[in-house]
């Protein structure tokens, strides 16, 4: 029997994080990063400090997170 969904080679999931200008209000580090997160309230686009994980900005993200629907792209509603 063929395996249609093989086990991923990577042991963990990860997202690309973009460096953001600014200073963390919690620890003063200049290591801010922007990326999507999934919480109990849904997807959010966040900017967090890479040193202490303080939330600098948290805005509701797309309902499906990083999954972009073709219909959203056509309407101009995509986040990517």
C-alpha cells in the first residue's frame, strides 16, 4: 500500500520572521520580529521582541492564517 501523506522530514514547524525597526518596551532590545501566530482566539500578525517575547503589536490576521485563497488575492484582500 502506497503512503499518500509521507511523514515530514522536519521535526518542527516554523515561520519566516521579518526583522522590524524599533526597541522593545519591555527589555530595551532592538531585536523586533514580525510573524503570524495562532492562538486560542485565532490568527494574529504580531511584532514581538526576539529577546523577551514581549508583544509590541498584535493585530487580527487572516482567518486562515498564512493560507491565501485565490478569491482573496483577486479581491485584493490577501495578506501576502
